[in-house]
C-alpha cells in the first residue's frame, strides 16, 4: 500500500499444506496478485504438481484471476472475503471495476475441478478494515 498498490495478496502453498512456494502482491489493474502468481506458477512447476497446490488469497478471485488459476492448473483456491463485500466497499470506483461473476461459476465452466474454500470464517472484517482505509484515501 505504501507504494500505491491495491492491498491484495496471494500465496501458493505446496501439496504438503505448509510450504509457501510463492507470494505475490497486486501490481496493477491487469496484473492482480492471483493472476500474476498463477502465471509464475505455471512457468515454474508442472501441471500435475500444481493440481495439488493451493492458492490462498485475500479476496475471492475475480473472473480474470479465476481463469488464470484454471489455465495454470492450480487445484484449490482459498480466499478470505467475498468479492461482493469488496464491491460494497468500493462501489463503482474506477480503480476497482468489479465483474459480478463468482469464481465458483468460472471454475464450474471448466473441464477439470478447482476446489474452492471461502470466504474463510472470521477474516472478512479484518480484510475489509485494511481496504476501507486504503479506498477512503482514494475517494471511495
């Protein structure tokens, strides 16, 4: 946030459920944390391995990120808060033109499963508080 980037972040967790393979913050409106991490993962690990990995992210992946996660071959997504909660906070802010398309719907259109867990109970208010301050500074 100190660099002016949106406060989204993602981790790629190995099949052991403990080892963090990669981490990524948001870069800009087309290089979200999740999509950037998924592209990096696809370039560095084979699909059969990624199928057993988990992408953990602050907010529900948008349609772009969900598609990238799917094409990268990552098998599971865990997120802290729903995209709809973020939309309620930011409204129609030009820096967050949310697509109202839940990641589960994107994954359901694919030919292989991507398991989704989220929102994680007890995390939404903490995540929204961080975003509230950030978006208030940006006029939301």
